[in-house]
């Protein structure tokens, strides 16, 4: 049985805060090609110690970026990204790569993902960078995003239908 390896939530959130209002030159900026939000979120998750995944049978079951010409749609497009991260490891399948699931609002932690959806399809990704508590009570989350770049913006001010994704870790070799 494989061991579920940890997601470094703090590192993912730190990367998000560092690059929310700028661009890491090691990656292409997709702002002019439909938006950079998913590319940014993928970079954050990678910074959180989730390795590239080449193990699926086709590109929608893989997740990586080496260059604009050598990448998967799951790295840069919101809905394929969602289908990959929640579909990669279902029912304790222990596939290589990320393990994530749909979550409830009150389950989110640093480094988890919030998506805006329309008619069941994701069109935007954000990452949780702060959890705002008053004592034990959840008040709000702060998020970072690209495509209308935001740094530590209150999630409560974002309009639209939302979906929440909890990253549990990953399986490696």
C-alpha cells in the first residue's frame, strides 16, 4: 500500500502571495489566451510539493508544464484541471500524483482551491492563502488569483457559484 505524502500548504500559500500580483518568468503567462488563473494555481500546487504526473493514459489524466508546447490542458484550463485533481485518485485507487476531493466551505485550509463554476463547469480558480477566524468561528477566507490579479482578497466578496476542492496530498514512486 502506498503512503499518502503531504501537501505543503504553507509553501503553496507563500508562493501564491509572492506571485499573485506578478508573474514568475519560469512559466508562460496565459493572460492573453483566456486567462492565467489555472496556470497560476498549478504553479502554487507544484510549489506545495505536488509532483508532475505523467502516469495517465492521456493528457487529461496527466498534469505537468515544461514549456508552452510541452504541457497538459489540466495545467492551464479550469475545468480539465478540476476533473484531473478530483478524478485522479477515486475510491483509494492510489494512482500516482495528486489526491483531492470536493469539499464543503467550512473544510478549507491554506492551499485549498476555490473555483467559480457556471452550469457545472469551472471557469476560474483561486487559492486559499489565509483563514480568518474569530476565536473558533470561521469568518472568511482570503484568496489569491491571476486574471484580475488579487492578493489576499476576501472570498466573501467574490461573486458567482463556487466549488471547493481540498487537496489531501499525493502518491509518489
